[in-house]
């Protein structure tokens, strides 16, 4: 997901200067001052984009991860944390912050289509798409609408929940950060005129909000900062670590802080999911945070540390012509509008989330089954899924038959969800234990909940995914051949790791899904 940040902040750097509304010199509210009982440890969550079991274990074998090794040795680690679907950072962050699936938080992915306004919402998947879709729209979508309008007001974020309990909160370099505190985003006048931006842009975040060079907390304002920290305009691991270390050293650390390390995702896209020499750098920035305390042991006495990934990365095939599944030729004779045209001027709208895409027929004459029949001809396509009223219909390329799923029923999965299952079960690689009526997932963890969540996250749509090794191609979508990619439903995309240190509170296997973590984080503040 680095591309989102990279290109978004490129625009930000060119266009925006932001200032926080908090008056100069005002200090963060500490929990003791706000009435909360100050007998808890602070909580620090570091999210390392694309961190997985394979790259952690490779680094541990090489003894190249001192911080991660120390945290695992003093805590516990799980490698079966399931991301929501689509496994793209914007949707995942929304789930992490709200403890809900895309059905409830209503951020459907990096890219989605709004038929009411006939626009493709894109939080910035590639530079070329930025320009084609319009800098103005993308900028405002990402900076303002994502947190203010797109993220459902009916779900509460972790920052809002902790503020209610009297705890202070902070977010460093996250895209999704809605909180109680209003922050003004000031845009230079010439930019407002050029891009017809509103006079005032506002966003709501936690007490402490850092977003690259665009929104700087007081600890780094007016300070001489090494220029290297502003590579990618501050949306990088070193800046995230620097801001965090300054907060700690200046006793400005909030009770609960979430810190995003975006760099490894870029490395994994380029060099492949297991790129230990690059992952080592993320460990170095973790060391910088631990080193801000008197000792690493002291860091654990004062804090609960949670180091987690957001999704996996699937290793793509080497041949460029094989790896990219061109969707438009497969859909022929149905047409897809060029990005510059109104999306509804084609027969089908594609919202490409790399290893998954949403498809929207623009005419009732075109059925999901029609589209699925065409796409299913390609051996690299994996699943095709849509809703028929409340029933989930799933096809798979290379597998005969169909699977019909309903919510509720006799089959129970590890998360306590129950399902009615009819049809060809191997389509989703599940194991059914007849004597106990238990359902065990194989290659597609939590597949039914994930598909329901995505299909109910916005307007009517169908889903197509790519088999491992491949990615979906449409206008403007990147192809990381030989490298890594994600977005899909497969465990290569959706499984990630979590390391928890400084608390005895376990995260049991019924709760090892991203949407359970908000409650888990809140439980760390229970008296
Ligand atoms: Zn990515």
C-alpha cells in the first residue's frame, strides 16, 4: 500500500501545509488529568505493512531482528491473524480502527465505485490514475472524505472509545485516524484556486495526529529535522520512529499510540514477500523506539507493545505477460469505459484492488452470471462471488459447480459464526467435520464473512479474485511481476502476524481477526 502513501503525499507535499487547531504550547491531556485511573500501562501499536510469518522467521534465523526477537522472547506471537477483505490497507485500517467489517465501516477498499454520483473512488492507487481521475477529487477523497464521510459515522473508532474513557490517543502516519479532535488542514491559496478546493479543509483525529509533513505534531514543529526523514514527505518508517521517540523522550506519549511503518510493503511489492535484508530496517526503527526509554526492559515495564502486520503478500509469477490478468479482453464484447470517461458509459465498471476487483454491470441486461461465465474461462481467475438476495453465490475457475451460502445454520467456524452450506465445498477449500458440525478453513480463512462484508460494503456489486501468483489488470492498475501483491481472498493475502509483549492478556484463536483487535486493545485499559 505504499503507493497510496507515496503518491498521495507527493500531492500533499506539493500542495498542502497543515496546522493543528490545538493552541501553541498546549500539552496532550494525560489520563491522570482527565479523570481516568492512571494505573495501566501505556499501549504502543506498531503496524508494519506486509509483515508476515515467513519474513519474521527468516530474520530470526539470521539473528537480524534484535527488537522483534526481544519482544517475541518476552511476549507471544501469532501468525494467523486474519485481515479483512479486500486485503488493502485502507479497508484494513478502517477495520482495525473500528473493530468492524467493511459491511459496517463502509470503506470497501482502495478503489470502489459510487453509482449515485457515477464516480470511481480511489484513495490513490497509482500516479497515472491520480491525474486521470483528477488530483482534486483524489486529494479530497483521501484527506477529507475518507475519515469524515466514507468511514461510517455509525461505527466508533478506537480513538473515540478511549477518549470517552478519559485516555489520550495518538496516530502517526495512518490514513484512517478519525477521532474527537478537529484538525484544520490549511491549503495554500493558489492551490485552492487551481483545484477549486474549499476555503477550509478540516479533519478529525486523535489528540495527537501526525501525517507526514502535512500534519506535524508539536514535538517536531519548528525543530531542525534531518532532511532524510522527509523522504516520501515524511510518510516513511524513519519519520514514524523519530516522531514516536521524540514523544517518549519529551514525556508527550499518549496513553494509546498507533504508529504506521509503511516501507516494507514497498520492498515486498518490488522484491517479493520475503525480503529479509529490507525487513531488517523495520526492526532498526523498532529499536529506535525502544531505545527512547532508559532500557528495553524499562520500555516493557511502562508499555504494552503490539507489533503487527496488516496483510500478507502473494509471490507473483516472473513472466510479465502471464502474471497480469487483463480483465477487459476477458469481458469482451462488454465494454469498460476509459478512466477519463463517465464510468457508466461502458457496460461494466471495474474497481481494481489488484488481486481482487469489484465489477458493476451498468445495465440490468447484463447479469453477474454472464460476467462470471466469461471470466471463469481464464485458469488464473480464482473466485467469482455475488449476493442473490441474502444468499452468497460462489464459483471458482477450474472447479465445477457452485456453492450457496447462507448466514446462520448448523456449521460453526472457529470465530463462532454459523453457516448453511450447499454445493461444491472444495470451491473454498473448507473441511467439514460431520460429527461435531465444525467448519475448518483451509486456503481462504474466514471466506464467507469476508465475502459478505465486501459485498455489503457499498452498492450492488460482484467480486472477482486472482489465483496465487497472478494479479488483475485494468487501466491504471500496477503490475508487480516477480514481486509481491495482495488484495485477494487467499491466505497468502490475508494472513499476517501479531507480537504482543508486556501483558498477560492472550489473544485467543477465536479473536485472531483484525476486527477483534479494537476490543482487545480496549481490554488492555480495563481496571
Ligand atoms: Zn501493498
